[in-house]
C-alpha cells in the first residue's frame, strides 16, 4: 500500500465555507474514508493544519473535525516544507496577499472564489503561479452539483435539440438581523469589505455558463441595494452599501441567451434555492441543486390564453424527474479530490487561476454594465 501524505495549510477555515464545506464535508470526510484512491494500493492522505486568528474557534474545530493540528501563526506553517498546499477561504479581500506569499514559498494553491477583488490582481496571481511552476486551482463547486451534472448529461445526449435560452433563478430571503439573525456574514452587504451579490455570484455564473452551455461574450447587468440597512453579528446597525440583487443577461458564443436573477431579497416559490431552466427546440429541463425535471417536445402541453376560466392544464404534471443514474458526492469534496490527484499525479485540472480570473472579470464587467447602463463585451483573457 503506497500512501502519499499531502500537507495542506487550511486558512480561513473558521468561516462558514471553510468549516462546513471545505473542512467537515471535504477534507475531514476524505480522511475518514481512508484518503483518495489513485490506483491499486495507492492513496492520497490529506494532512491538514487549520489556521485562524481565534484559538478558541480552532480548538472547537479540532474537537468536531478530529483534525489535530491547529495554529494562529500562518508564517510558521508557510515556512514549513512539510506543507505543500496552501488553501484559502478567507474573506475575499485578504486572499491575494496570502496567496502571493504562499506561491513565493513554493506552495501549490487552491482557493475559494472570487480569487481576487479585481481582474488585474487575479491575472497577476495566475501569472505568478505559472512562473513559479506551482499547481493551482479555484473552487468551482456548482459544476459538481447533481442537478448541473444531470443537465450536462442531457446536453451530451442531445436531449434539448438546439438550446435557445437558459434562465437562472438564484436567491432567498437573507434576514436583516434586527429581529431574526442574518444567515450570511455582514461583510457580504458592505462594498468597503468587498461584499455585493454581483461580485459573489457572477463568478459562479461565468464557469457554469462557460463549462456547460457556451462561452460568455457579453453582459448586461442591473444591480440594486434593496435593503439599505442591516444589523451585524454584534447586534449593531450598519449601512448596507453593497448590491443585494442583480438582474443580468448574458449572450453566449453559440447564440444562447442566458438570464440570471441573483438576489438575497426574494422569497422562494420554486423547486430550489438555485434553479436553471433550459429551453431547447426538442425539450426543456429545470434543474435544482440536486433534482432535474424534463419535458420533451412530445409531451409539451398546448396552452391557450383564457383568463376567464380556471387553468385547465396542471403544468407541473407535464414534467418527468430524471432518476439517479449515477452516484453524486458533495460538490466541494469532488473537486478537492480532483485537485489532490492533480497535485500528486498531475491529472488534468482545468479549473485553474485563469478560470478564476475569468469569474472576477465577469463580475467586474457586470458592474461596469450597471454603471454605464449598457451592454459590455467580455474580452478573452
Ligand atoms: N464556493 C461558494 O459557493 C462560496 C459560497 C460562499 C462564500 N464563498 C467565498 O468564500 C470566502 C469566505 O466566505 P464565508 O461566507 O465563509 O465568509 P466568513 O465571514 O464566514 O468567513 C471568512 C473567514 O475569513 C477570516 N477572516 C476575516 N477577516 C479576517 C482578518 N482580518 N484576518 C484574518 N482572517 C480573517 C474569518 O476568520 C473566516 O475564517 C469568500 O471569499 C466567499 O466569496 C464561496
């Protein structure tokens, strides 16, 4: 049995994403399952150290995750050769500096999106990784959601005929914090702390569109701050200076039109927190995070507009649920396993810092479109 132990510095792991998705559901789970199998009798075993500012939070994480190594001293582990990977899930604005330091010390990089707060910095990080010859990757978790994987299969099978349009509806009500506590961190609602839903969500829509439907060529985006004041983690009222909703349209290289509403100020009456409706000449599908429903040309109802009578068609009944034809792992864990194989075996890993920079670029262009009240083209990076 050959074991590849791989030292991973996990920074920002006391945060929401760091704790739940990356530590508990990915790295701790990979360790629990006995590592990542890469061949007969060969496995990769992650050897993480948890980094944060608050030792009490780290102690708590240690007890719930079973991971023994914790530190508040990032430099000490960056300078330790037994760690070859630096992972970052800190607040966005802190990422670039930490990644630069880690690359300079020869670490491979894996990090959350957005990789940086502007495209120039994101590209600089990509060039730095390339010039130092380290491996690099960016979290693009939505690509491994069962709902999206089912859509990809349908596309592979030619189910849609020619795809005409994609409609994404993302969002839910994020409580303001005055009566019921907010379920997202308050920095998300402050521009000065790199918050805002355009920056947050357009990076996701970039890789979903580019990888599943076609390359994004232009964007029209209108942002809004619907709720101007919220209450933070300490019960203090603050001005919500960042956009909390974005109404965007994208044109793709193959003529597909994609519209995405992203909002923290809507209430959900749809299948899931994210739904993607794909309409094609031969059929349509609506995917949520896990499930996907399809309607073929052959069972497309033929409605006739008549508001004077009760609707005779039950539209929801005309859709069939795609069965579980494959097994699906946690999306973050699935990508972590691929990244670890990329580091150890050199397996392909196309979701790199350049792809991360493209996400930042789309967010930046979305904001530019909003400011100019105009369509903005997306130049190739
Ligand atoms: N892939 C996804 O679906 C997804 C979803 C949500 C957030 N994110 C990204 O993950 C990152 C973290 O988001 P989150 O929601 O977990 O935020 P969070 O506020 O819960 O966590 C932020 C982390 O950064 C650390 N941090 C904050 N200020 C710091 C400072 N001054 N010095 C050192 N550390 C500091 C915190 O201690 C914490 O560990 C963001 O970049 C966000 O865009 C990704």
